[in-house]
C-alpha cells in the first residue's frame, strides 16, 4: 500500500487522574478501524495495563456520529482476506481486553457497528447516546465478526437476540440494545462521555486490587481462550472465500454483492 493510500486516523490517550480516556480518532470516517489504529489501540492497552496509577479505562469515539463503524472495508478487511491474519492477529486466542483486568467503560455516540460492536463486547460498563445504533452487518458483505463476537455475544445477551444480530445483519437502536442487555445506560448525546467518566471515577475510587480481582474472576470464569481459537480457525475459512472479497468490493462500489457460495 502506498503512502497515498494510507487512511489517516489514530487512537489517543488522555490521563484524567486514575482514569485513562482512550479515543478512536477518525471521525471523518465514522472511526472506522485501520490496521494502524488497531496496533495503536493494542499498544495503549498495554501501556495502561502497566501503569499502576491508571485504574479504569474509558473507550469512546471522536465526534458525535460514531463510536466506530467497524473495520475499514477499503484497508483492514482486504488485508485480512489477502491472508494477513497471522500477521495482524498473531495470537488468535487474544481478543481486545480478554486479558486486561482493569475495568473498561464504553461511551458510545452514534454508530456502533461490526468491529466497533466487537470492541464494545470487550468492555464492562456501557453508556450510550439515545441516538446510538448497534449492529453486526458482516454477513451482508460475505464476512463474519471474527474478533470474539460469536463467543462473547451469546454470553452477554440471550441466544435468540444474539443470533438475530449475527444472522440478519440488522441494527437495533439504543433503547432496544438496553432492553436486551447489550448496554447498561441510555442518556442524551451530550451526557454520554460525562456519565462514562463519572462511572469510571466511581470505580477508580474503590480499592484497586479489589476491582481488578473482581473483573479477573468474572473474565477467567468464562475460560474463553479455546473458544476464541475455534472462532479464529473458522473465520479463516470465511476470509479465504471468494464471497469475502466480493462483499467488501461491492460495498466500496455501492452495488449489490454477487455471491457464489465459494
């Protein structure tokens, strides 16, 4: 990929006392995730994990239109379908926040789709705007959400609701997302980040060892490492298909995909 083809965007870290505010910062593209952004996010998570003064992480998206619309279909997804999975995801049992035991609070504005929703499923406490929209449209574009969603989603909401999201590609609004247990609170758009910070500060005011241990017990009790590996292996089959290349291409070309079932 040439320098001219690189899609700009980043991930920022701001320290607010014991709270780490992490922002997906590509608002001009609905905070769609690039390879560089995922690498930067992983580095920030490691940095926060190693800093004993930071007790809670708040994850949000820049601007008011989106938390994240998912992986960039013009950059990240083509690299995955080209067979770069092992390079981009060297350990298939690791998913964002799967071994991060400091609490994570999500502040969701606008669109939370595909990879954005996959990130959300790795968080612990979730506050969303009443204008937020949630969905997993991957199957519409010949893909599946392969970053832990098939494991996490049925653990967090009911099986019928999980499968409806996974199989239809349809979206739900914030009130429905709260009803099915996908998010915890719905507030006005201008209250999302302040409320998330307030919750994070409340958590950070508790005993650090206790809050880390409480989360670690809950996460490790699920014992998801083998399940993530299974998802990764089967996702590789989808990524190697012609349909997985056709779907994103059709999205970019603004046309109906022509799937061949191979």
